[in-house]
């Protein structure tokens, strides 16, 4: 019985060290979950950027085809233009 006690203590110590290593190492479980969260966040950001890109491509396409309504919208925004009988209202963001 006395010979088993050191073996059990060493086994427990190795087990605890192994668990701590799996949790705290550079490639451990905690690092895995942190990186998984970052990946999920980046995927969301990529989807938002893809959506914005599609919108911009459609805008470029409409300008390339010289869609009159789009040309008028750009002229109004860029050159502060307005039609007769319109009142310009400036909205300032805080």
C-alpha cells in the first residue's frame, strides 16, 4: 500500500498539469474559444461589407447606364442643387 501512494500522487499531479496545459497553452481550449469568437465577429463584418459592396456595384451600374433619376440624385447631393419651388433644409448631426 505504501508503494502506491507516490504513484497516485504523481498521477494526480500529471493529470492536473495536463488539464492546466490544455486550458492555458497557446493552442489551448481558452484560446480556441477566443479565436472562435473573433472568427464569428469577422464573418459578420464580412457579410456587412459584401452587402455594402453589392449596393455600391448597383450604384456604379446605374451611373454607367446613365439612369436619369440616379444622375439627378448625385447632382443634388454633390452640388447642392435643388429644383424650382423646393426649399433646401440642412440637417446637422450631433
